[in-house]
């Protein structure tokens, strides 16, 4: 979620191997529900799927996967329930009202909640899971297997991460040199951009995960493990790296980096600002490459996260602001066609990954594929493949404690509001850490 393109490097193509699709014909181990009971009666198996379907990075993979499913499992009919960019609130409402879709795409935080409320099927013993696990690309096991050892969803992407995007034309117009390496340089750039009539950086801070991701990007300049460093037993106070990052985020807020209405801005509004040339920067995951390249062509590029000084920047720029948390297509235990739903969930994930690799040229996928890349690769993705991934030193670690993560989400959103200080941030996080690590 185009201009000059280049072919993906041979380095990334060597990651390609045979895609195992026999999961779509496997029988699940559970015997609680007769497999494809509707199909056995000669009718269609209708499955409601809640999934993202709003930009090139989400519509294309889903539509391709459904089209492929019709060839392999023609008895299955998919009813799409388009996901809303609301931090999974709509999905949580479904769970609270007993109205869960058969299959749904979601993240680790929501999967944790649903595991406790029994709104997600544990997929450990299904044959589709064994086959999916055997076909993973190296290093992405944490996308499938949760920290508690269970499998709750089938992932399509590999370990994703966040980047800062910028409009090169606006930067040239205002006279801002790149790359921006330090917090002071970013704060100064914000001042120049604001004076020139631009919103320095668009951020859809109505969704708390993106403010947390921005903060984690700053944390990784000081602590490569990012939020994962807070998993330490007995930790009752924020480590200095986290205090420093909070101070930096407050400094950037005070410098006017973010729009005054940022915490009421959704993805559509923030991205439109950036695409229309009203804002000079935008923060989002690497999946944003496709939409930004389509809208802005060669005017857009991405930068590494800034640090407190140039030496720290050079030492830490290849620490990646992204953790391999479980995510993907999950299944509701209440599905009337649960075993078929499991097979379909695995199939949708595998085919979605296949599309992302072959059509979008993304090397960041979970399952292997032996199909060639059929399209040119955006220059920004080529940089990911040639420059970032081969030099990556470490990915941030997963924070599995939901109470601490929720506190980070709430307080990173709050720090974009005037009057909320680093002292408030640290006090609130220390209070949560104290409760969780008594």
C-alpha cells in the first residue's frame, strides 16, 4: 500500500524456490467439523473473508489469490468484507458480537487478544500448517510461529518495516540537503518546510500503531532490539534509549514536523496530503513504495531513520524498524466450514505472496516461489533489495506484552499533542512497567 524501474537483483531472485500449494487440498487434523460439509451436499462453500483491499499492495494480491482459488477450489465462494484502517476495531467488534468472518487478516496484537477470547483457531495440528511451515523462506519463522509456540495465522509477507518517505522536488525547492542524518537536521527541515507552506510530515496518527512505529524507529538508533528490549524480566523503568527517543519525538513535534491535526488524521487523508504535494514527508511501511511510486513517480524516495548525531546514524542505519511478529490470514473457530476455511486461508496467503513477488517485485514474502518476476521493480524497492536487506544488521525484536505495547501506543499518540511532555511519557510507561514486572 511509475517511473524508471530496474529488474530485481540476482541476489534476491536466488531466494526463489518451489511454492508448496498442496495445502489447498490437505485435510486438517481437527475432527470437530466435517470438512467441506456444504460441498459434500453438492453446493458451494461460502466463506466470508475480512481482508485489506484499498490500494495496489492489498487489492492486487487478494484479487489474484481469489482468482487462483477459483481454479483450484471452484466449489468455494469468497465474500469479501473489506477491512477498515481503524486499528482492527471493526474486527474486534465482530468478535464481541459473535459475528466473526470465516477468515480474517490481522496482526499479532489482535491475534493475542483473540487467542484469549477463543476467537481464533489454533492451527498447530493442521496438515496445511505443516506444509506452510516447510515452505517458508529462511529467517521468517517468527511470522508464522508465535512466541507461545502456536500458529494462529498464515503470513504472506516476510518481516516488514517502516520508512520515512520524502518528496525530492519539494526538498530541492526548499533547499533541504539529503540524506537527513540527525534529529537536529530533521527539526531544522521541518521549520523550513513549514515556513514554505508545506506540512513537513504526514502521519495518520489516528492509528496508534504508526506513532508507535515512528517512535520505534528512533529507539532503534539507540537500541537495535527496539521494543523487544522491554521484555527484560524485572524491568521497572524505561531504559535510556527509550527516554532519548521520547525526547527526540517531543523535539520534532515542537519543531512542527507533524500536522496539528495529526491525531485525527486517517491513512487516506495523510497519504492524499503526500501524493498531492501538500506535505514533504510521509511515514509508513515498505509496502507504501508501490502507491507512492504510482502517484509521485521519481519525485519520491525513502530515507533511513535519523539519530542523535552522524556517528550514531552511520553505526545504526542498518538496524531495521520492524519485528517479525505473527500476522496473516486467521480462521474463526465458529466457521461452519472450518476445515475448508483453514485450507483456503493457507492458499490465500501463499498466492498473495506469489503475487507480491512476481507482480510487485517484493522480496519480502514468507513462502517460497519458483515463479519469475513478471514486472519491473520500483526504484525504491530496488534500493531495498540491493542496499538495505543485504546490509541489514538486525531487526527490532517483538514485544509480546500487550499491556506495555498498549501503553506505548497510547503515549506515542499523546506525544503529538501540545502539552504532553517527555516527563509524562516516561512516568506513564514506568507505571506500566512497574505493574507488569512486579
